[in-house]
């Protein structure tokens, strides 16, 4: 099985949304042909877990269900989210899937951030009691969508300091880089709560940054797919991340997880051949890092 040079972390990829990813047998055959031993599953993973695990793959993560309900507008809506996930978490953990992926996007992003944070912390504490029963973990990705929490050091710190250890991080340096946050300084503080890693990078066009800045969209320039006129997501090795340093920092922190390529790169997405090439190239960069 392909692993990173630094740390020996298993390498795989996150299931995408195009047609070839929906053919589970074909997707797993491709993974085997590339010596990739880890697969992350989106949506409701339960129908696929038996086959994935049965064919010898490690499940990097599965998606938590209806995660926006963690910052629901009513206690009843929150309870529905917790009840739904209580069954789902138990079913997935029985098949060896232990990492539950989520983005902390609120049900109402127009609310002040502090109000949504005040909803989130007790909700995560209740979710943690469910996850702990099954030796699972929540892995929060810091995608900086509208109203999203847990995407900057400030909000990660507020949440992680107030919740049990099973509430952790899906580390994706691309999101930090696009916000101007140093991913290595981030790991220096939070590496012990990183339970899963996405192999995705971010390229910053410094000339475009000088022209347009971070705050305003460009008036005339075309935005990149998976980005803006200033930045774009890439496969590992085509952006600003220092992957050997990242893996060294994770190794020092005792990281035991995997690295899954999340393919969002305009140079590769859009065709089956291009997406497979993107995964192949990204995996080779990670293996050499």
C-alpha cells in the first residue's frame, strides 16, 4: 500500500461526484491498480461499507449526516439530527469507519457568529457522547463557507477547548492557505487534534493578489474553477504546502491516520481520465514527501 515517505501515512482519495466514482466496484479497482489503500465515502456510506472493507480498504472518513442541524434553530431540530446520527454512527463504526466528516455550516448563517457558536458547542458535546460510545471521532474540515465555524484558529480553538477529545480536525491546508493562514503554525497548535488529512493544495497568484486583494472579487477577470481570480485549489505538489514538513509535524504529534486526496483542481477535474491522472499524480507527490 502506498504511503508517505515522511511518517509512513497511508494514501488514498475521497470519493468524488462524477459518474466513475459512482461505480463502486470500478472505483475500488482503480484504487487497487494504483496501490491506494484508503477511501473516503460521501453521502450515506452504509450501503458501501461492507464492500469497501471486504476488499481490504481502510475507510478514511464517512460523512456525518445532516450536519447543519448541529446549529439548528430549535431544540427539536437538533434532537432529530442527534437521533439520526446515533443510528448512523453505530452502523458505520460496526464496519470499522471511525472518522465522521463534517463542515460547521450553520442552519442560519445570517445569525451573528457568536450566537451560532453558542449553539454549536453544547450540540457537539451531546454528539460526542454518542461518538464516544463507539470509539469514533468527528473530523471537522475548515471550509470557509458562509457563516462557517471551525475554519480559523480562533473558532477551532473556541470549539476544541470546550468539547471532548473525540471532536477533532480534518486537516486540509488548502483552506488555510486561501485565507492567508499559515498551515504549519496551525499544526503547531492543533496537531494533537488532527484525526484525518486531506491531500489538497492551494496556489496563490501573487500578481493577482496585488491587483485584486483578498476582500473584493475581481471586476472583469475570470475566476478559476475551484477558486477565484486570486487563488485556486490544486492537487498536492502544485500549490504552496510543504508536505514533508506537514507530515513531519504530524508524525511528531503521534498522528495515526491517513491522507486522502480530495480532487478539486481545474487542470484535472471534468473527465474520468483527467481525474484518475490527478489522483495518480497527487499520490506520487505525497508518496515522495
